[in-house]
C-alpha cells in the first residue's frame, strides 16, 4: 500500500498548501511496526508522517466531534465503514457537509493493531500471525458511501455468509437462557466506557451515563448496573449504529457488543425498514427511530 | 466490622441540624451538632464533607465553629445534593466527616492588618477567619472587609455585615452590590472596582480573597497594581472533591491535592502550580 | 536453597487456600487477570505463570474496582450507620511480577502516608501476602528497570520465586511474613543447590532520568496537542494500570436502606473534575490526557519521590489508539522546553 500512502500524501499536500483545509485527518506510524495511529496533519510539514497501511483500522469519523464547534475545514480519509460514520455525523448535525473534504479509500480489509500489540505483548499464549480483523471479515460495505475523491479499486465485501446467524441463535434461546447468557457475558464488563468513547453514534454532548443529577445509571461493576448500562446503550444505538465494529474491537474484555448491535440492526430493519444506518447521505435524512410514522408497528410495546 | 468507627476517616459521624437560617434566596446556613456538641474541632478555612446519606456528599468550608456547641455551614444551592439539603428541616440527621485541609494561616497573620475581600458565597469561608480575628481581637491589627454580591437579597450574613461587624473595634465593613436597587444607599459596582476606589494601603497587611473565579482574577490584578506582594495575598481554591484525605486523586492541581494541601494558598505558592486554577 | 518442584504447585495451592484467599494469574475465558483459586475451572481456565503477565493487574485485590464502604438506614429525619465494611480476609497473591509488586508499594505510599490512613485499603493490604515470580524474560513493552526497580528483586515481596525450568522454582523467603508462611509449608519444599536462570536483556532502552524535571516546564507546551490527538479518553490505560488509584464515592439506596461504595475512576473522564455548578477545570480531552502523563511522570514524583509508573507495559499493549508512554517520555525529552 506504499502507493496508497503516496496518493494520500499528495492530496494532503495539495489541500493543506492551498489552504482548502485546515486539518487533514489520516494516520501515522505508531511506535511498533504493527501499529498505526490516528494523526491530524495541520500543515504541509506534517504531511511526511502520513501513512496508509493495513493497520489503519480506526474509524476517524468519531474524531469529527472534536471540531464540531469550530469553523475549520477538515479533510478526512475514510474506509467504507468510516464513511458510514461520516453520514452518521452529518445526519446527527454534528458536522456540516461543506466543512468536509472526504477522501474515500476502497478498503481491502485491515488488520487490528490492537490485536497485534497484544500478540506481541508477551501476555498472550497463542502468538500466531493474525489475519484480517474480525470487523473487516464481517464488513458489508468496504467501499465508501460518501466521498469527494476516491482511491483504489472497488472491493468485494469479505463477508459472504448469512448476516444474522448469531442473532438468530440468540433469538432462539428461551428467555431464561438468554438472561443467563447476558448475565454471564456482561458480568465481566469493567465499565470503562471505551465502547462509548470510540463510537461515532455516541456523539451526545453530555452522555446520560455521565449525568449526575439525577444519576441514571450507577457506577458499580455489578450485574445490575452493568445490565442497565448495556440496555441503555443498546436503546441509543438502535437505528444509529453504522456497524463499524470499533466498540467490540476496543473493548478490553471482549464483550460481544456487535451481537447486541446486530440484533438491533435486524429489528430496526424488520420493523421500520428496510434500513441500514449510514448507507447514503440525503440532506435532512434521519434514522427511522428519530421519525414517527403513523403506521409504525407498536405490537411489541 | 464495627459501628460508626471514628478511626475510619471515610466514615461520617451522624449529627443533627439544630437551626437553619435563610441567608439569601439560594443560600442557607445550617447549624449541626451531635449529643455532645461539635463532632470535631475545625480551624478557620478548613473543610468538612457533609452527607445527605441517601443522596450524596459535598465538601463545604465550615463557616464557623461556635465553641464546643455546633458547626455552621453556609450552603448555596447549585447541584443535586445542595438543592436537596435546602429542603430539609430542623431535626434532620446528616453525616459529617472532617476536618480537612490546611485552613487559613491564623498564626502567620498575627500582628498584621487584615483585608478580607469576598464575593457572593465566598464570604462563607472568609467569615470563619473574620470571626476568629474578632474573637482574638488583640492578635490582629485593623480589620477591613470588602464584600459584594449581585443584589441586596444576595448578600449573605446580613446581620453581621450591617450590625455586628461595623461595631467591632478598629474595623471597617464595605458592602457593594452589582446594580443599583431601590432603597440601597451603599456602593454600587463590582468588587475589584470598589477595592481600587477604597485603595487600602498594603503596608503590614494581608489580603484574603474568596469568591467566584472571575472576581478572584480581577481582584488579584487590582491588588498587584496597588503594590501588594504575592506573599501578602491569600486565597482559596476549589476543585471537585470526593475523599477529602488526599487519596481519591481528583482534586489535584499539579502535585498538590487541594483537599489536603489546600484549599488555602498564598499567591506565591499558586504561581508555582500549573495554571489550572 | 529451597526448591519448589513444579509438580508440587497444586499441593501448595491447595494448602495455601485453606487459610487464605489465593489468587493466581489466569486466563479465564476472555479475561486475563488474577483470579481466586477457588473459582478456577481446570478444564476451562489456563494458568499464566509462564506468560509475561496478565492484562488485569492485581490492584483489584487490594483496591477492588467496586468496594462497599458502609451501610445505613434512614427513615424520616433519622439516619443510622449500620455496618462499616473493612475486609481483613487473609489473602495471598501468587506469581506477581516485580512491576506489580512495586505498584502495590506505590499504592501503600498513597494510602498509608500524608496525614491520613485509608482504613479500607489498610485492612486488605495488611492481610495480603505477595509471592513474586521473578522476571527473566522481559517483554517488548517492559521498562521496569528504567522506572527504578529490579525485575528480580523486591523489598516488599514476601516470597520470591525464581523459575529454574525443569528444576522447579527457587523459593526465597524475603520478609518475616514470608518466613512464617515458609515454615508452614516446608514439607513441600526440597533442599537442593541449583543455579539461578540467566536473565535476558531488556529489548527497549528507556531513560526516565530528567523527565520529571523536564516536564515541570512543559505544562503549557504545544506538544500536548499532537500527542493527545489520537486519544479517545477511554480510560482503559488507567484501569489496567496497576498504579492508578483514583476512585469515586457513590451511593446506592433501596427504600430505607442504602450503602456507600467506592469504585475506580479515571482522570481521563470528563466527569472526573466536573464541579457541582457545571464548571470543569479540565474541559478538553487534551487537558485530561496531559494530567495522566504529568501525574505519572512528574506530579507523583514531586510529591512522593518516585514516578507513578512501574513500567509494566500494559497501557502500551491495550491502548486502542496506539498511545505509548515510552514515546511520550522520549518526545518530552526531545523538544525545546518552552515554546
Ligand atoms: S455501536 Fe459500535 S459498531 Fe456501531 S457505530 Fe458505534 S462503535 Fe461502530
Ligand atoms: S463493554 Fe467493554 S468497552 Fe464497553 S464499558 Fe464494558 S468493558 Fe468497557
Ligand atoms: S487507552 Fe489510549 S485512547 Fe484510551 S484513554 Fe488511554 S491513552 Fe487514551
Ligand atoms: S503507566 Fe502503563 S506502563 Fe506504567 S505502570 Fe501503568 S500500565 Fe504499566
Ligand atoms: S493517572 Fe489519572 S487515573 Fe491514574 S492515578 Fe493519576 S490521576 Fe488517577
Ligand atoms: S478529594 Fe480525594 S484527593 Fe482530594
């Protein structure tokens, strides 16, 4: 992907030099060879650090909230999943389309630098080379859905099978079994809220979990408070999650967040759809749960 | 496992509210004591954690300790816990733990003329030092108090401001409100401007400031203009607090914990800290 | 010298667990941390004694992520304190690394010194015994030596084990408590002279010298902006750090009963310094990021004489955006102090 790096750098130089943008959001090489990290170039001198390689997994669109109150023009490099995040930001009125210059990269799939760091940390038992990241193996939209210029060949999604297999298995459980299942997997959540911090759909200025008056959800790491957190989070993701997989990737204790997200995606699509969040930007467009339609189903209430 | 251990600094002692005074529309003073009187002794400027046990805890400056009888807290309603505490009535049990923090340097100030500059609820911590000076009148020189609030209604401790303190020997009390008001014959204007107008001489003087951050900022500038040295200026800092004993981490500014090493600092010390105050 | 044969481990653990809660470094499902011996399922869980370390540090054992403080009842205007939950259960942590033992020293400094003793911490800590597993193969992110400790020695470890492979562990009782425990299990140990293993060198050169002093003048340095750009303030680094000790105090009530508990908190969170009136002295992510590194590398050193990092490398391995404390030190050393 040497060549992709050069193309991105070329665009960055052009945009920063001409003053068309104030910030160019991309990646730089991290400390380890198997690590890339988000990087915001602010002038031409910064451009040399920019790279694009197989470890550029982070969804940069989340970082747009940093600039939401400003006036800067921003260039952002996006993969397929990230571009859906940009749509999320635009639909949520966190960013104006005319402040953005979007460079879309048709994405061949990424490796997870976090996995790689862990593999090499000495803390892991199996240390074989990891292939593509799970989120990329499950990706349905490798090609950006919104861009001002695009790079690379159009890619076929890696994901071929049946999208909701695991969700269906979950639905097939009895309610006791399901309760058992969630008690077990959610009991280990350490409530660090990394899944929220990394999420492009979590763009509220004051998150309900940080509210102190009243405090809606306790901070105890107990099954009760953990359930509360995950239920509220799930409600807030319905129809809004763009399936970038970042939450599950960063969770330090591997909570199956994408399983929960996919259940929501399936239900929103079924009851209010057809709908897939962030697949196209229409000015004034809104996710279905932000709209009320007279024929919305209500038999599950 | 034991009951109400007073050796555990994070466990409160239970006290009863014996009197409540409405100071302003959003400030009330609470007198608290247990069967034997004060739950612990405090020095002027020290803090205590007050809990409405089922609701929350908040760190407040003790605005006065009346002998061994009771502690007084002037509390402004700003958040969940403070608005709840404004609803309680005499007889309510509360938790308190403390005392925390360094308090005002009452010893170092002996023999000095004192200038107290306060704004709004900032008079609450100052009051403990002002009353202490009056109580130990012979230890301190001239006492001047400059205090301001938004309006007449927002002035705290009115009886002391207008009746008691002006009667004290060798002392002056100056009160100002932000905007003119019917019936108000005193000064109108912000505290820093009033201070510059009064222009108290820095010689042998210690200035103690307490109030909203913006007031402190301008008062510091005025004092500097008037020739006060950093060592002559004392103020208190505010940070969010949870433990009060320098363990929970959150009240740090640089390497200092405000709950333990503060809340009182002189300006020379403050200038050593990172500019986060 | 005393030797613990590896085939005696089970017997030893079984014996230790009779009188104390015993914790072992274990991979339990998706989590790796120090888990209670009693809860281990041999068919599912994997012991991590020969791995470099586990992700969740043993901090949880002396400073639990959620810890009950006291309970109370309330009715009308009345309030009664019910129980204070200090927990003096005897505990043994088996197989910690030097960085984690040292981090417990740092927690001791915080919770025992400077005017107040934290009684919750004291009741746990004074009844916890530490068995160090000396490190002969530092990992790629290890830099404990640079932070002022030795990977194979420790003053506060009660017992030090040296893994001599097939021969077993060399068992060194290092404190009074350690000697006492050794006396109780002596029958399991063997007397034999074997040679200590050969340590491998550190792969990464790190130099903390001068960093605290340098950072003192860098509070307002522009470098904090690019350094903090990638950070999403997720706080994972502070939760996995064996040294980070910040906590929050919260209350839970149900009807007329309630209890106060404390739980870990992090200076990376916006809510951490948010005051009742809504003012936040550390409004931006950059300010919070800066506080974390300054606290570890400068403020703590100024206050207590040692940095609040023992070089375990956990935060480096788990940061989802590739922030690296070694790199921060190097960059801080590399720039002009005030710009
Ligand atoms: S919930 Fe997870 S997958 Fe969905 S948008 Fe947020 S981070 Fe991405
Ligand atoms: S699900 Fe994972 S990332 Fe989210 S709060 Fe829990 S432990 Fe943290
Ligand atoms: S783990 Fe990394 S991204 Fe998360 S708060 Fe720490 S430094 Fe920031
Ligand atoms: S700061 Fe990082 S390397 Fe240092 S002790 Fe904490 S987790 Fe380990
Ligand atoms: S780095 Fe932050 S979370 Fe860790 S101990 Fe310091 S202030 Fe607390
Ligand atoms: S309030 Fe806990 S350290 Fe100051």
